């Protein structure tokens, strides 16, 4: 696998995936042919009469829907073989083929987790006024199987969404301006170049630093570019030599910037620290008083966190609840204190100090 990592493979995707080892990929982003089925020779015109350059590329053509489905089964089967057991895929498509792709994903044993609507803030109009303006695409997120424990950086999503739980409708403009790659004549290089912002969110939510991300339909290499920027590894596959050439140039100029979102620091669970570790390291003492701010006290009688309170021995969480007049346990770390230099210090703060030392010893930390 080593030789494929951080490269663009030029060639047919199924044939090339067959050369890769089982269970070697953490995440796949796939933007396959949509099978737009535009009528041969039929051109689209803007209201003012100029021709609109839609997706009528050779790579989007299939003999029939059956041929498209056969191809979809082939490439998705390869992706599923390549994914690690806890791996996941995000496939993007439109109404032309998203239903077929969804059915095939399920038939192959993938487990659908979410469908995300990418709402385009600047969609192409329906020039003829014959139907609704098609202003979204759908991304299906699925794990390799129902049992997969996929990476999902929930709190990172919340952070990206201004502190609110991330929903499944994402609004981004289609790729335009400087981001849009041009060929040597100044024309749009690729008809379906995806915006980097979309990929950034997908990779921030579903991958980790150093993960290996596969894109079987590389195009202008947007996935590779964003993966590299975010400190992920990539394998890109693309049939068209021209896209590979431009994509290689694009990837060369990318420099990684790995901040808190990229590292998903919001989702890193704090290292577990036990009362025994706090006692053994001398931060808590058997026989000392634990205080609630209302003046009630208990005495720590062992390194399992039991307190003697009103001549009864119970866990500090039970005791904290009783001190507060509740008929249930509460988190003692939120409510109990010990005295240091005559001042009340929260046992949670003490636990954080012990955690810092432990993290250092384990070589963890930002
Ligand atoms: C929808 S575009 C992907 C665009 C890409 N996400 C981007 O941001 O530029 C699909 C790409 O897949 C390529 N492709 C289509 N069929 C292929 C095949 N069988 N093997 C390899 N590449 C293929 C096309 O040349 C095209 O560039």
C-alpha cells in the first residue's frame, strides 16, 4: 500500500482498486459519474440566449441505467473491500442516480448513517422554467457495516456550527472564482469541481489526522488537496490525463495547516484518572475532609473514593447527593472540595493536575 499513499493513480478506478490490499483505507469520498442522461446533441441555453456548459462529458455516459448500476456495484464493492472494518464512505450524487447508489450501498452491506443535503447557495437556474430549480446534491454517509465504530467528531461539528449541533443540511456555494481551475485557454477545466469547503467539513467530521482517504474519482483532486491541508493522507484515482496533470500541480502547492479543528481536539476524551491515582500521587490523603460549599463535610476513608458521612460509609457521589438534599447520587467532582493552605480547592481541579502529569508521562497532549 505504501507506494499508493499520497499519490494520484492515473487509470480506470475498478482496475486500480483491485491492486490495493484489503482493509487499508480509513475513509472514502466518492464523487462518481452522475449519469446525467442529457439527450445527445441537446444544448442548454441561458435566458439571454448564451449556451450553458452542462455535464455532457464522455466519463458521464453509460449505455443504460443497468450499465450504470453494474459499474456502481463494481466500484462500491472494491471500496468496501478496501475499507478498514471501522471505515466509512461519503458518496455524493444528484437525483439522477442517488437512489440507485443508496440501494446498492445497502445491498452490499454498507450501513447508512446520514444523508446530507448540500444546498447550493448559487445554483444553476432551470433555464426553461419547466421544473424546480435543482439546487441541491445529496451526500450519503455510510459505514462499512452496522458493527463499524466509525470516526465521528461530534463536538468538532458543533464547534464548526457556532456551538449548535450540526444538522444535515449544509449550505455552500458551488465552486467558483479563483478556486475554480482553468485550462490553458482560461476555460473551466472540469464541469463538476467540488468546493473545498464541502470537503473540509466532511473530512473534519469523519476523519482524523494521519488517516488514509481514498477518492476513486479524483477529478481536479479536491479531496486530495483538502486532505493534505488537514494532515490526512490520500490516494486519488482518475482516468483523464488532463485532470491528473492539473491536479498534480494543484496538490504540489498545498501546505498543511493543522489546528484544533483538524486535530478534533474537542472530541478527545480526557484521560481517565482514578481516586487511587490521586491518593498514590499524594494529591489526596486518606483521612482528610471533603467539603461541600454549604459547610457539610465527610472524611475520605479509602482510595476507592468512599467517604464517612454521618457515621455511614458511601461513595463520594452518593454522599455529595445527600449533602445537597437529593435522593440520588451526583458527580462529586462538580461539588466537593478539599482544603489546601486554608483555601477550598475543587477535587476536579486536583484531578486535572494529576491528569496533566499522567498525560505527560503517556506522551499525550496538544
Ligand atoms: C464527478 S467528477 C469528480 C470531481 C471531483 N470531485 C472534483 O472536485 O474535481 C468524476 C471524475 O471521475 C472520473 N472518472 C469517471 N469514470 C472513471 C473511471 N471508471 N475510472 C477513473 N476515473 C473515472 C472522471 O474523469 C471525472 O473527473
